[in-house]
C-alpha cells in the first residue's frame, strides 16, 4: 500500500477499493500511517466524498479496529440515541434513565464538546465524582444490572475513529457527511444495539445548517444501520436557537434533573418525548406513539426515571445526592443579568455565538488539552418570536469573575437581538426519516 497514491486517487475523484480502505485504516490505527497523510486523505474525502461501497468499507474498518460491547444471551432490547450536536441539548441525560425505567437497556456512548456545541460527557462530569471511563466489561455488567450506563469512547472502541475524530476537529474536515456518518455509526454499532434513534440538527447552530444536508446525513446513517442489522430512525430537529434554557455543563444537569421531576422547559421536553417515543417503538415496548408517550410520562410522574438516574450516578462514582439536591452541583460565583434594552420582539437567539461565549467562559475547549469549567455558562430564557419589554431578562451569565462576565454579556447582547418584526422560526421537529424516506413530523 502506497498511501500517497491512495490520496492522489481520492483527490482526483476516484474510488478506493474496500481492501484499500481496510488496509489504510488498519495501518492508521497502529500508527503506521502518519497524521499528515491521514489529514490529506480526510481533506480529499471532504471535497470528493465517498461512493456507497467506500463508505461501507470505511465504517466497517473503523468498527473492526477495536472491540465492542457483547450482550450474549440478553433478550431485552438495547436502544441508544445520538445527537449531531447543539447548544443546550441535554436530552440524553433525560432519555437514558427514562428508557431504563421502561425496561429498555441503554448502553449510551457519548462525546465531549466539539466546536461550539456542548458534550454529554462534560455535562455528566459536572456531577462531583462522576466517571465516564468505564471499561467495556464493566459497562456490560452495569447495563445488565441497572439498565443503563453513560460512558465515553474507550480505547477499546473503534480506536481508528477516535484518532480520526480528533484529527478532523483540527483540520477543518468536521462537516463531511461521509466522515460524520462513518464516525457515528462505527461507535454506535460497537454498542451491540438492537435499534438506534438519531437526532439530526439543522439551522444556524448546527454543523450542517441546510435542511437538505441534514436529511442526507440522516438517510446515510439510517442505511448504514439497516445494512448491519441495526434498525435506525432519525428526527430532524431545530438548532436555530438553544434547546431549553440552560447552556453550560452543571446548569444543563440541573435542568435535566428538573425535567425528570416534571418541570423541564417545554421545548426540551417536546424533543425528549419525541425521541423517547421512537426509542420505545424500536424496542417493541409499545404499539404506537401515544402509548409510548404515556409510558414515558409515567416514568417521570412516579419517579422511576429519576431513581434510575440516581442509581447510575452512584454506580459511576458520582454524588447521587445531587439528583435530589441539585444545589450541590458546582455554581459559578458571579451571575450577571442581561436585560432587554427596549420593548419589542426577540428576532434572533444565535446558538453558535452563545456556544462560543460559553467556551470563552471556560465551559468548553479552545484546545484539546483545555480543562473545562463545570460551573460556568448561560441561562437563556429568551426565544425567537417572544415579545419582551425593556428590562425583561434575556439571559443570565454564570462566570468565574467580573471580567469574564462582562465579556460574556457583550457577546450575549450581540447574539440576542430585539426588533419590531416577528422572525421566521424553524419547526422544533421538522421531519421523521426511516429507510422508506422522510415525512413531515406530525407528532405522536
């Protein structure tokens, strides 16, 4: 295998064979292919794309570069959910315990913040003591015993993807549909799932803002799952404004806990229930959407979802008392209100700019080695189309010091605008996508 020749062929638009992709990924995983060559290949794929057979081979090669979860003899359904990333998106924190309380096993492998978007692992690690670094065998045991585990990608799972994921983040090749699809599906297929639900974001704060590209990504991943015996469904959801109110790690954990108590923001709970319905339908637990919705709501009313979350936190070394007492979560010492400066209508709440403000506060990473602060972030009650009066609170900044708070207030004021005309707002859930295609979402 002469790697420069492979790069040259892909650069010029030719397809590589399955054997060539398998050899390339195997050599990359064992450090025989240097990062600069794989960076060149990633850029070639970014511009030239992959043929279906190439994408299939790349996905299988990354999956085969490591181990996977194995649930031998387990008859209960195993369902996971994956989001393509957003600001304020903490649905995983609600869905995993809700599904576990319904008798579904949830071996959930999540990621850290990427670009302006938050990461589930960073949110979970805002809970004092919580560890996301379980081994595969420990994860299997916990999922069998408790119904759920929420972990990071270990060195055992798709190590080639782990390397390529980090490389894409620093080489401007994140927004490639084939590379996104192979990355996500190689990890999810390693979980030993019987079904997968995707939350694919579109809008100004999404990695793929255009609805056409979001639909293409969803269809690509659905086909990869179906061809490998993992039925996959996607919802296309809005990310032209943050989801919920809390944006930032500990703040989002607190809001998720409120949701499990039945007091979550309406938009957050709408998306959470919609995804949960799809998960229960894939699991075969309920015959239709309304029945699945009732079952999920019951787990909140009777406290079984909250109890499942507390058991998982305790099992993974976290302070389970935070689930009943979220005031024990880290809290930034400085809070600064951002009031409306005039009467009017909220015309814009830009999630990408707000996500960057959180990173500047220390709630995300500029560099891979940056330490994430769990307590900083934003509360953003303002929503596009909302009528406000001068002095109404558009946002609250949570910062470590006054200087950072002041800079964040300036950034928030630029991200949230008030005017005279109601804006066009994307539907919270636009489409449902299956192997049969995309249909406008009608709810359940």
